[in-house]
C-alpha cells in the first residue's frame, strides 16, 4: 500500500525517507550520504511525509473496504465532539 506512494515521490524525498526510516540513519548520516545539509534532509523529509499523509488520506476507489460501515461512535478528530467523535 505504501510502496506506490513512496515510488511517486521525487527522487531526493524518496531517498531521504528510505535512508532515515528504512535504513534508520541519522539526519547527519543521511546528509553526508546525499551530499547535502542536515537542514535539507529535514525539509525534504517534512515535505515527503506531508505528501504521503495527503495521498494516504485520499480514498482508494479500488480498495476492498471502500464504502465500509464506519465504527459506531468514532469520527476523525475535528468531526465530532471531543477526540473520539462524541464519546464522553
């Protein structure tokens, strides 16, 4: 599920995420390997994670659970009362 979204990222953003989170390298190690500053690693990771969040929020028309019944009493934060969508 994540692989196609990761593959769609620009090469530098993809490289930063792979090195930071799959290879578990530090920001400094990632920067050294990519030949850029730590600030660039941070900004590219931030942008890439934001893009992935957006894409993963979009409904997948081919998903098996598209149109599934929501969990009673639950709504995403901001769509109900309190954090659990109306539960007190």
